[in-house]
C-alpha cells in the first residue's frame, strides 16, 4: 500500500513538474516584445553572433534576450540574418528568432519628393538602406550612362514616389529599379506627346523641373511649361529665375539681382540660350504630364503676383510684363525683401 502511495505521489510530482515546465517553456517562447511601437532590428554585414545577441537584448528587452537564448541553443547563420527586421509589439521570442534565422527581412519604404539635387536624393536613399550616399552616386555613374543619361541628366531618371526595397539591396539594384519605374512611365503615348512638342523625355523633365520651381500651383504648371516652350521656339532666352537659383546654389533666394544674373553657369538661362543641361529638380510624374498635356497659348512672360499668393501674372508682350514686374517689385520693397 505504501509503495502505491509513493508511486502515486511521485507521478503527481512528475506531472506537476511537466505542467510547470510546459507553462514555463510556453511563457519563454511566446511572451512577446512589450514595446508600444514597432522596433527595427538592423543586422549589418560582418556582424558577429555576440553582436547580434547584444542588439536583440538592447533593442527588444526580455523578448530579445530570449530570442538570443534560442539562437544560442539552436544556432543560426549570422550572415544569412544580414538585413532589417520590423518587430511588431507582441512578437514572440520564437517568431523573432525564426525571422532572423531564416533571413525573412521586412521591406523598407523609400519615399522621396521635393528633391532638387542628386546629392539630396542620394542622402534620402542612404537614410533608408544600408548603402551610403557615395555608393548610390557611384551606382548612378555605373548604371545610368549605358541607359543614355549624361551626368547632368540623372535627375530625369527618377520619379518621386514611395518604393519598397530590402535594406540590403545593392545600390546598383536600387538605381536599376528606380530607373525602371521611370521607363515604365514613359510609354508609347507619352513619348509620342513629347515628340509632338519637339522634346525628348529628358527635355520634358527639364521643362517640368523649371515649372515646379516656378509655381506651387499645379494648375499653373502646364501654362508655365508652354510659356517656356514658346520662348524656345522663338529663339528667346528662357530667363527663368529658378535656373539662376540652381546655378548659384541658393534655392531660398526671394529676389534675383544683377550679381546673380551674371553668374557664369550653363544653368543661367539669362546668359545661355535654350534649355539648361538637365533638370533642376526631380520632377513629379504629374508635372511631366502637365507639360505633355499643356494647351497652346501666346504667353511669353510671367511674373509673380504682388499678393504673394504664389500664382503669376502672365503676359504676351513686354510692356504688360514690365507693368506686372513693377507692381511685384513695389510689393517686395514694401516688405523689405531684398
């Protein structure tokens, strides 16, 4: 009888320990990351196993430490884990471990707009992926010339938008994909419209970039674009203030003076004839379409409205333009803008 009681108690103890072990194991494996916001884990190329474990613990707390323990117990290839991982609140140590072990990266979003220079674009890309801005520019020099782009035309190879890449994507792959999206935009219909205007796609991007800099009013951009095309067709200099700002490298200029107009640059359209060598910003797809779909008119001159609304007064003759300019400069003087 005593033996049976002992065996009975032993069985109960073993069962209790098994249950306790199961519960402990389940808590260990499934108690998730406790942060209120998602956390990104970045595993750089050449990272060590100890470095990876330290990162998990410092970034994800207890859940990260337990994921590191699973790594120690079951192993993994740190080289395969190279990448970026978005860890959502509640993610279990087991899930975190599996993501890294399998190299199941989370795509990162690359969004860019209002980009004026290739340096700005390179910096924006470098904020989102592992490659730095210098590597991105080197990739542009490698990928874009064979596609027909001169260095001054690089901005025409891209379209502002939101794109997805893996953090570890090579700079060359990024440039190839981005320029591929641009090429898809330039379908047969749009190329035919550009040809009807006597422009190449790069020249359309150049005109669009000037129109974007001239006005924030999207309804005006087609008018502005056609105005500059009118000047080109008449053999007149563009005399576009945004190109002068680009030439001097000061986009905040509110007033263009004689000193600015005299700068020696192929982008100074007060001195050189025709379009500048390339876009002065990365123009949006909507602005490219505004150029392509612009309606014919006879305007040759434009001047910012004196109410500082951001809109413009347009003129067909120089006398009317002079009167528009007089009112605008009077408003500048009244506000003390030099």
